[in-house]
C-alpha cells in the first residue's frame, strides 16, 4: 500500500478555496428550498468500475461545512469498485450536503479516475520489475491530489517539484556545453541530498551520463532495441528511467527492456473522471 499521506492542514486550505469558488455568496437554490432543520441521507454510488480514492477529502468537504454531517464509508481507500456499488452513506444537514455535493464529487471523481488509470498501467507491466511514475504535467494547484491518486493506484512518484531532484534536459546541456559539464556544475554547487538525473536521447549520451556519475539516466523517446542496449550497458550502475511514447499498448514492451522506472503524463492527463453520483435516498 502507498505511503503518501495527505497533509490535513494543506488540504483543508485547498478545500476552503474550492468551496469559496463554488458557493460565492450562498447556494441560492438550496438555501431557499431547505431549512436549517432539514436532514437528508444520500448515497455515494459508482456507475462504473474503478478504484476508490480521495475518500478522506470527500468527507472533509462536508465536515468543513457542518459538524452535523456524518459520512459512513462502505469501502476503503484503494479498494477496487464495481458499477452499482455504494461507496459511502452521507447523512446530515441538507444545506451542507447539497451545497458541498459538487465540490466533494469533483475531488473524489478526479482522484479515483487517476488511481484507476494508474492501476491499468501498473498491471500491464506486472511481469516486470519496473514501476509506473507520474510527471510534473499536473493541473496547477491540484498536484498534491493527483500525485496522491497515482500512489493509491499503485504507481511511484517522480519529483514533486523543481527542488526535489536535479534533472538535466537538452536546454541545460546546450548551455553547459556538455552533459559532463552540466553534471559537474550541479555536483559542485548542489546539495548532496539531491539526486541528479540526465535526459538522454542516444547511446552516446547515456555513456557520457554514466561516466559523469549521474544517479538516474532517462532514456527519452528511444526505440525498444536501443533502450535494451542502454539498459544492458548501464548494468545497474544507475537508475534507468524510460519516457516518451508511453501508452497502455506500448508500456509492456518498454518494461521488458529491464528499465526501473517508466514515467508518463498519461496516467494523469488522460485519466477520465470516475462516474460517481450522490443520490438522495
């Protein structure tokens, strides 16, 4: 099971901003139809197969709006779900439940969809030791939740932001003059706590990156046979990551080369939202 935990302080701030955006100066429909004393019970139902993710965030939306709302989950975070299942029962203030409904669903639908998409990719490479990871191609302001969902889906996480790991790309190499010099500059001024990754497009670049003592070597958009050649050459002396043209129908062949990590934006960018609904009983 994943070890990525959502920080309560951070997510509460995020949810309050989301609620402020959605509510405006008040839910003029619900507030005029329901009174303060009205209590309702609703079920969180899934209309398609998937993976439950973001349950705590779903619950947190309602707890921010009212202490009276109780959420009874019928599944656990990371559980596989099937069409027609009830994931939770929500009971409490009608105004709080209906006002928070869309915001709560937006979180859990998006996160569950990403978890399910990640699981498809990870399952596709199950015979091999590689892990699927995400990228920094995230929705601005929603990265924490998207990365958490990747972890729940069984994937590993790439760097969270620019200060997590030094990643040498073509523009860095062009300015530094060579891979060797780029890595030298990072080692001379960077922190000992940060790994250095080098993006390589050719076997010759892989050789130079390895000679420079890079910690991670990314094989960027390489043909499968070239990738296999590079993995054999590196022979465990650095972590090997594959990236580029990673799709559900290509990921197994990529994993078969022996790479350690396969990074793709598809598990987040192409993930459909899970079809969930909050149905009043």
